[in-house]
C-alpha cells in the first residue's frame, strides 16, 4: 500500500515503525467485588515492578548516551518506592476494595494536592514529578508500552499525528531515521526538526496512523514523497540500491560545503545558519558559514519548567557568541504565542493565536520578562558580535518602544559598570504585510531586517500554516511573496541596509535562484542545507537569475511559478 | 527511643537533593526514624520522601529528630550530623 505526503528532503529510509502517541487515561475510582484481594495486591506489585524496570532501563540508556538528564530518574524511583504511599495504596486495595489503578490514583492525587498547595515553590514543583510517576504507573497497569522519543531501543521511523515542540526537546538522534506525520506542512515544527537532524520526513500523510502498525518495516521515499506500507522483498532490495545512490549524490553535495558561496560571475551570497543553541557540530563548520542569521531564543524558554533567569540566559547567549567568535549572531528576542506555548507562563488561550498576543507584542506587554532577556543579551554582547532582532513588528512605534527599552537597559548596565557592545545592531523581522508595505518608512531607523517567509506567507495568503484543511491556500510560491520580496529588496538596497531571509524559502533549492535574482544577498537556513545551497549558488548566472525574478513576478499562479523554477533548476549545470 | 533537636541551616532546606540523600540514609537503619517540627504535633517518617516533602522544613527551622529501635542512637547522631553538614 502507498500513501502520499509532502517530503522535506530527497532521502530514503527503510526502518521499523514507531507509532508515537502519548498515553492518556480517564480518571475513575472503581471498587472490585468478585476479585480476590490477594490477586489485586499481586497486580499492584507487578505494575510497580514494571514501572521500576522501565525507570532503570531509561536511566541506563540516558547514562550510556552521556545525557545530563538522568537525575530525574532517581527522583522518580524514590517516589515510586516510597514506603508511605505504598502502604496507603495497599490499604486502599485491601480495606476499601479499590482496583489497583484506582488506589494508585487516589493516593497520588492526595499528595499532588498537598504539594501543589505548599507555599514553597520547590515543593510545588515536585507535584509534577508525582504526576509523571502516576502516569507511568497507570500506563503500566493498562499494559501500554512506553512511548518516548528521547531514548529508543533501535533505529526507527516515527509515525505520529504531529510532533510538538515539547515532544522533540530531547530526541534520540542516533535512532530516529525518519518522521511521518498526518498533519503539518513544509514549515511545521516537525519539518524544522527533521531538517536539522538531516533525516527524511513525510508530512501531511492523511490517515497514516490507521494503516501502519508498530514495529512493521516500511519504506519512506522522500524522493517521490510516498510511504510504502508492507513492502515486498523486491521493493526493499530496489530501495536499498537507491539509498546507496542517494548517499553518493549527497557526498558530492557535501564537498561544496568548503567552497565559497559566490555566483558564476562572483557575487558573494552570505549564507548564515538558523539555530536554537550552540550545537557541537557547528564548530567545525563555522569557517564555511557567515554567522547566525536566526538564533531562536524561545527554545531556552520552551526547554525549562520555569522562567529562565537572566543569568541562565546570559550564559547561553555568551556560549553561542563565543562559539561563533568573529561572525555575527542575530538573536531573535522571545517569539512565543502562535504555535509555541510555554506552560508556566499561563497565557490565556486565544481564539486566533497567530493573530494574537505573540512576538514583540507579548514582550511589550510583559516588560519584566523582556527586560531580563535584553539585559542577558546586552551583557553577552561583550563576548562576540551580537545583533538583536524583534519578531512580529507591525508598526514603527513598536520598534521604537522596543529599541527604547534596549537603550534603557544599556544605560542601566553602564551605571552598574557592566560591559556591553554599545554598537550592537538592532533590527526587525519582516513577517507581517503591514510592516512590509511601509518598509520604506522604517528602513532609516533600523540597522537591518530579516524576512520570516513562513509567517509572511501565512499572513499574505490568510491561511493558517497549521491547518491541514487550508494547506492548498498556504502557497510557498504565491507570486505575491516574490513581489513583496522584490519590493523589500529594492527598499533596503537604496537605504544601504542588510535584508536577509530566514524562513524556509531561504534554503529551498528551487527558490534560491529567484531570491538571488531579486537582489537578496543574505540567506539564513538550517546548517544541513548550506552545502546544497552553495552548489546551487555557484551555478547561478546573475543575468539569468534577474530575468527569472522578473518573469516570476508576472505569473498568475503558484503552480506556474513552480513549473518555471523547476525548469530553471534543471538547467543549472554543474 | 532516642532524640535530638536539629536546626536546618542549608539554603534550600530539606527538599530536592538534600531530602533524597536523607531518605536513602535513613533507610539504612533498622529503627523507625521521625522528624517533628518544634511546636507542632505531627510526626513524619524520615524514610519517606513524600513525608519529608510534606513536612517541608526550610532554612532556619527547628525540629526533633527521633529514632526507636536497635540502632536508635547511631541513627539520630549520624543523621543529625548529616543535616548539620548540608550546604546546598
């Protein structure tokens, strides 16, 4: 059986399926009548042993991988083996005749309640540990195997409805060979993760969960955008040959990594990377890239259980700046809201989160939060070349307000004799049609801008990029996007300011020639696509690219644009 | 029965890591071991992390550490010394 989806890279994977669904249960307290108490106690003990075994195995795997997240396992084990709770559960089973799962739920809930009401924050936080252990126990009681992406037993292809940022905080990078999701498009979180891991992914594969079973072998064909369920031996053999061929091509591409990023007649195109942290494999590649075009600072907030302190942020920013040394690092200030939730911030649920309180709006409404990030950033600016960029700006005033806050914080640091880079560049993301249309009115006040094409496309097309039903309306190649970019490029060129692109379009092999033709000279993308981008750029003839740019802006549909870009790409000779 | 008054001096108090260590140490003794906040009636077993957290002794608080059993003296003396030596 074959299902189709959108592929993010021309790679193939043949592996076992791991169906990823988080365990959920309905809370119910039930009494038993016919069953034997001793049997119920036995069931409880078996459940506990199973949970303990899981924790021990998890700890062993985490330690083997040298992870520093192994501490929580010990805390969970202590809770699981706690003698007081254990006695209470046993008593509820024998005296109140509660089923083991009900007795467990009742006891844990009692202490979760006690801890949550405690005045001390450290104790309140422990309630979350109790909840985790409770879920583990109930899952074991129901006989449902553990699903986690942080430590897997063997290589697999993950099949899920969709992966959320919280699912992907710690991924077992070694064993995840591919991702297939029912929802999401080329700009979804899953796509971003798959690109950074450099693995094939197929997105928007309708109803795939109904057709695949855990542990069965499937073929993910990223070249043709399809998944083959229950493949024949011949098919597997055929694809194994293809994998070798694809690997060879990728090897050729990798050789471009160390070459300079210039077009045929010598125009330099700066290639920067999008990052969430200072990744170790960036270090060796730094000589071949032109800095960081997008440092997504929100990942610091998403990976913590509480608001990261100024000091914690400072250390994180400083590390990145030191790793990139002489190359610029564009820090995007906190961009949450929209599809990114931070539980501990307790933000209200919005009807239209993409049109809601997100990005710089949220920061301007929560000054203390914003101030602590800016303080951390400015302090870090003494250790490298930092540039600060505000997301989701819609008007000149928002930028002025945000910049004023930066200046205030700077004065504060001066009065405390803390060093910071007084020439720090301050710019904006261009993601909203409003700011794109008045770019000429703000260009003199900002130092630079970067276009977030994912959001800009969704706002220009009025199509939610998370909503599968309007997928057809979210058009990466809508002519409006290219017209908008062309006009921005002209404005910034006249003003002599840098305009970069940091959305997925910047690393799209088909789009790169037209972006260069339009006049964009800085592209920021995931590290894994840099080598291929260099390969493309080195084959671009500037005159032809300019003609392409003009042509594309006159096309009437995204399909026409796509056809035209494909023809152009095919004619790029190596 | 043997007991001693202790005072919690480390900044985080008896939760998080210090509490975990205390529980695992307490479990190495045969005696029943308890803590009782000075001026309060409730007695909490030191062999349970849940109870220790529910008690939630913070920095500067005083409590009675008591043990009852064959190794009661050693238990109280050694655990009191452990609590006094906490710095975290």
